[in-house]
C-alpha cells in the first residue's frame, strides 16, 4: 500500500514511540475476531460433551456440508463466470443494466429464497400441481427439500460473489492474449474456455471460496429445507440439547473447513495479477452479438436475475399481500433490525479503521482479523457465549442480562464482518500519498490533525461503503442473532424464521421483503460503484 500515514511522519519527527500504540490498538481490534475462535477451541478441548451427537451423526453432518459446498461452488462458478464473460466481452440488449444488476441477489437473504422456492416447487405447490394436471403424472425432476434443492437455492443467492470477482478478472486480462488466440483460429467459446478461464482461475477460486464460506455459514435456508449441516448441528447442540461442548466440537470442523477456504482465497488473491494487462493494456473492444445470439445472452442474464431476485421476491409479495401483517410486531422487528444494523456497522467500521491505521506495517493483525470472516455466525456465537456464561448468572441477577446479550450480539457482528469492512477502508486510505502527509506536517499539523484533515476526508467515501456492506450483512444475519439475542428481541430475520418454522410462509414474506427493500438500495449503490471503479470498465 502506498500509504505513508501519520505513522511514517511521526517517526520522521521523533514521535516513533506512538507506533507501538497504534499497533497495539490494531491487535486489540483483531482480538475481537480471534477471542471467540480461541474460546471455541478451548471449550472443544476441555468441555464434557453429551451423548446427543454420535460420531456417525457428526460425520453425516460433515459429509452433507461438504457435498452442499461442492455443489454450490460448481454452480456459482458456472453461472457467475459465464455471465461475467458475456457482459465484459459482448454488446447485447440490456447489457449495461445487467452488468450491475446481476449482483442484486446479494440483497435477498438465502432463507427468503428457500421460503419462496419451497412454496413454489413443493409437492402441493403451483408449479408441480400445474405439471401434474397438464401431463397427468409427476414429472418434476427433484425434491426442493433436499441437498439438490438447497444447492439450487444457495447457488442463486451466492453466485454474485463469483460474478463480481470474475468480472473484475476479465476486465484486467490482456487483450493481446485474447487476440492472439483468435488469430490462431480459436472461436469465441475456445477463447473463453482455453484462455480467459485459465487466466481468471485465481479470481474464480477466490469467488468460489467466498460462496462456499457463505454456504457453510447458512442456517435459515438449510434448516427450512430439511438439510442437516454442521451449522444446523451447532445451533441444535446449543439451543436444543444444551451442550456447549458438542456445539464447540462441531464448530471446530467448521473452523477447519473455513480456514482452508480462507487460505485458498488468500493464496489465489496473490495470483490475481497473473495474466493481467501489461503496459500494452488497452480498453476491451466489445463484440456486438447479432441475431439469436444477442437474445440468448440477454435471456441468460435475465434468467439469473429472475431466479435470484425477481421470482422469489414477487412470489413472497404475492403471498404476503393476501393477508394483513401483524403490524405492531413487524414494526418492532424493523426497529430492532435497523438499530442492530446501525450499531453493528458503527462498531465494525470503527474497529476496521483502527485496524487499517495500526496494521499498516504489521499485516499479522489483519490476518488475525480475517479469521472472523471465515467463521460462521453460529461458531462466533458459541465462542462469545462460552466465556460470557461464566458471569451470566451474576449479571442476570442485577438486570444486566439483556445488555450483555446485545453487547455480545454486536461484537459477533463485528468479529465476522471486520475483514469485509477493512478492504474498502484500505482502498480509500491508499489515496493518501506520502506527499500529502509531508505537506500536512510541513504546515504544522500534528498526527491527529493529519488524520482529521487529510486522511478522514479522503477516506470518507470508503467508510460509507464499508458501513453499507456491514449494514446489509447484519440485516440478513440469522444464526448468531438467534443464539445471542435477548428474549423476545426479534429482528426481521428472526421473525421470518419463526413464521417459517410454523409453516406460515405468507407471514414470513413480510419481514423477508422488508429486508430486501432495505438492502436493495445499498446493493445497487455498491454494485454501480464497483462497476465504475476500474479504468476501461465496459460497464
């Protein structure tokens, strides 16, 4: 990073003693992500487990999670990479809209997709009923309440991770390599398969790793579809069987898988420049599609958008509008959700900012903080509840139990999302050049003054971007909220889960749609911001 920062200036002026203080602050910020993971490991090694989870059952959970993650990875790469190649390399009707709109399914919680498709594609649902009437037999290829159905739902929710990383990789690829393949007689498909995909492999692997991490962390969708994964086992061990040790041991398997995925994502990020454009870089020339090809490309992109956003949101709206909502409960859950999302964004961005400043010369703090992003919310909840339970009874006696629960909940959000907030903040701080810092110090500014009058204004947009990312993720978060919230303190996600658990999908549609409506604006803003962030971006 080309950031000189007050640290460098301070050292040049004999104020180097402040450097350790900022590093200590960075490590303290990273500790919010590391301490829950350490508590999980300690509890798994020292706790006395119950008999609720046999080795065979744990193995079945692990196998289901692995199979589900593999299916989502394959589906996300196939869908996301193809869509990214089309919008980067070709001109067809609607391409300018699809280039940013294909990221919009990130606004829809995975559990909302599960509710909509389970209702649409169930045995008594409208799709299968219509097929039986028209064909006189059951012709539907698979059950939605299965591993295949869960993979379909989660792929529709998480393919944008691969789409965004693949799109960025295709934009920066060398035009010379693509044109050389064409001059050797390779057709468009061969160029895509034999040149573009291998060059983009690091980005594709990173996007797939993110999609699989989100799949392993999902609770609401897989629980509703009846798929028993490690995350559902963690929640059951803690909430149903009251066995923190069993929850921690299941969490250890998730942590090992998440750590492997995080290593894969980091290793492939180091290779992102492989195949990138050199000094001979020039703007990609988009080929116009003609005839049926342009409509096939537009139809494919539209299909992804319909399956990931339009169809499930429209069906939930259709079901929800057929009845009157429980308005007082819905409004209370909306207020709770927005309050927690704002608190989570504030705390997370504050910690990420401390980490960005203090970890500039010590990347270990940032690597430690990234462990939290790899850990599912249910795992972090166990890691926070275990040490907190040592003092819980005494705090409950003085009426502080609810405050402790809310504090732990916000810390769980910060632990999981700090790494995702750190990236845009670092990108914003990279705009502060050494000459800017030197100019500020030569004009008599102190380190604090340089932070306030130089760094903060230039990084303001990045801070807002980070806050929006955290805000949207907190709105959709379910397992940690279920495990840590005070009694009768429901967010929109928890309220939707309660309704869905009682098979009241029409009522579940209202809180699900409110989450989508609250998240869609920030996702549109962030998607369009990403689209225009690279020179020569054809979006």
